[in-house]
């Protein structure tokens, strides 16, 4: 029958393959005598006969993968010529695979893009690894680095693992993780095991899945009514974690009165609110408004803004005088009413709280009737010889800081008692 040997690949030159002499039942010396030799078949000689030992040995390093690629078994056939009998003896040598190749991917790195709204369960085919070895020394398994989002599924074929696929396990969120770094490892079954890796970068593509969100639900500010025009009163801020236009926020008034639009300016890009007209506490004390933030794709959020105007003592008291009489007889009894005085101040609180006074050296006094109403009365009998005409200055002062005051004058003529009587009798 045929003579069949086997030898592992990659052994050193001269490695023993089989004992030809023994298997032909010949003595070593007979090999030479009978002219036994290998007949080359064109291909460069892989084996040679050692005439002294009668052994078939390797003529050089043999690479199984170069010789047979993936086909198995890898058998080299040739003949031995027995010259004396002109007989050809077929020999087969099987080259045994050793694990001299590592599984490899054609790429080192794979860049994938996945929309962040990709549904879980979606499968992404991955590149195949390759190991030139055969059998158990060839690629046996794939592993994916541990991660919460992707799992690996590999269809098993008759020859081992087929297509590796990545399966999305849970929703992606670009705002949490914009890139996922994974490693796919392909391993063979040799001893020791060899493995190759592929870096996978999954870039999560933004979807406008986040509306803007204000940093506060309500923004409040109190400003004195005399703030200069264009003062930055407050700044609203809405953030949107989406990317690019999806995350670019602009601001606008939502539901506001005309008065708000007239008085205030909202910067669409910075969210700064400023006053473009003077504020007047006496006109409006609070301006409620609603501001809207909108991202580039139209998602929006709203926040309330309340601008409270603080009173500033910018109004002097107003004094109203209702004269009862312009003349008073000199002997009239104390307590005669000369005038009614009403005061008013548009400011609030202390800024509008008024006290009224007259100079202290006069024969008159102010009596308070109710809040903001006074009566000017004579305090003692007037003496015409001392003063026939009085110019009484009434000072109304508020309690603002600084206080504002207003003066008004009442002019009074003191008439002669005789004149008076004379007139009286006359009528
Ligand atoms: C808005 O608020 C966020 C979060 O507090 C902050 O990081 C950001 O700088 C603010 N933006 C502006 C324009 O103030
Ligand atoms: C009263 O006095 C004030 C200031 O002292 C003056 O402005 C005003 O004209 C006077 N009134 C009369 C009627 O004299």
C-alpha cells in the first residue's frame, strides 16, 4: 500500500518525517545501492532522503497555510524512484497545522454611526475575523467587551462561527454618552489561544429629543423705578443638551401685555431682559410675563418672569388749599378756621407719607383732621397793629430718602375791628 507520513508545519530543516528504509524493509546501505531517490514533480523539493539514516526529512520550513490555504487535510504527494527496478513508489505526507496564525480583522478600527433613537433589538453586522489556521487552530469564537448597550450574537455554522452581529440592548442617549468604545475579540482554539481585536467606536447621532429647560421655573427681580434705560434687569437661561441647532436656544416673549412689550426688551440670544422705557411705580407696580425658550427644531419651554418695580421718592407732595376766608377781624377768638389744606403724594409708603408744618412764630396752628387733611386755625387773637397781613407758608414734606417737600402760601389780611363793626352796622 501507499506510504503515508505526517509532519507538523514550521519544523526546522532536517526534521524527521518517516523512516523510508524501514518501511521498504531495506537496510540503510541498500538505499544507495539500489538508487532510491525522490522524484521531484516540479515544485521545489519539500523533503529529502537522508542516505545515512534512511529517513525522509524536511528540506526546509514548511508553511501549511502557504501550501494548502484553508483546505484540509493538507497532503503533499510525491514518488520515490527505485532505480534498479524502475519502480515508482507513491508517498503522501500530511502537513499538520500548528497554531501559528492569529485571528485578524482587516481593519483595526471600525467607526459606526447610530441615531440615538435606534430601537433596541437592532442588529449591526460586524466584520469577520480571519485565522489562516485550520480546525481548532482557526477562529473559534468572538467576544464583545462588556458594555450596557450592546450584546454580541454570532450565528454558528458547520465550520464554526459565522457572522458576528452587535445587538442594541437598550436605548442610546447622546446626551449621556456620545460615543461608545467597544472591542471585538476573535479567538482561535489553539493552545495557547491566539486572538485579535477590532476597536469599534459607535458614534451616537443626535436627535432633537430634548426640549430646552429653564434653570428656574420663575425668575423674579425687583428694580427701583428710576433705573436707567437699557439696564440689564435679569437674565433667563434655558439649557438644551442636544447638539448643534437642536440645542441652540432662542428666547421670546410668550403671553405678555402690550405694556410689557413697550417697556421691556428681551435679547433673543442671551435671554437678557432690559428696560427700553422708563419704569414708573405709580403706573405699574409689577410686570408679570411669560418667556419662551425654543430650540432650533422647535421644541420649547416656558418660564414666568416677574419684574417688581420699587418705589423711589420721585414725587413731591401736592398741596391743595381751600381758603375759607382771606380776611379775619383782629379780635376774632382763637380757633377760627382760615383754610382747609389737603395734601397728597403719589409715592408709596414713607415716600408718600406727608407731614405738614407752618413756621412756629405765627399766631396760627395746623390741626390735623384726618390723614392728609389739615385745618389752619388762629391760635390766639390777632393783633392788627403787630401785623396786618400774614403770608403763611405751609410746608408739606414726605418721609422719603431724601425727603421731598412742597410749599404753599396763604395770604391773610387782618381787618380793623372798627372797620368791621362799621361795615357790620352799615348793612
Ligand atoms: C445657563 O445655565 C447653565 C447651567 O447652570 C450654565 O452652565 C450656563 O453657563 C448658563 N448659561 C448662561 C448663558 O448663563
Ligand atoms: C408769600 O411769600 C412767598 C415767599 O416768601 C412769596 O413767593 C409769595 O409771593 C408771597 N405771597 C404774597 C401774597 O405776598
